[in-house]
């Protein structure tokens, strides 16, 4: 299994993209679902959930910053 992308690297990729707002909107829709599904797993890994929550927090902050 490969390592997940770091929150900082994800932020850089979003900001470098051609349409950061579109990437943010996509992540705001998909990350909550992914967190929910991971939490339901019988063999849930708390570190994975924490990593996803950190990414969601970062994306939410970016969404506010970009709207300004």
C-alpha cells in the first residue's frame, strides 16, 4: 500500500491547479463521505480517519480563504 499524500502537499496541489475552486468543491463533497465510510469499517484505522479529518479542515479553510 502506498503512503497517503500529506495535507501540506495536497494544499499545494490544489493551489497550483488550473481551477482550485473546482478541486475544493470536489473535496468538500467527497471527504466527508470517505470519513464516514472509513469510520464504518470493522478494522477502522484511527490514524487514517484523523488524516482525512485534517485534510477536510484544510480544504474548508481554503474554501473560506478563496471566497474572500
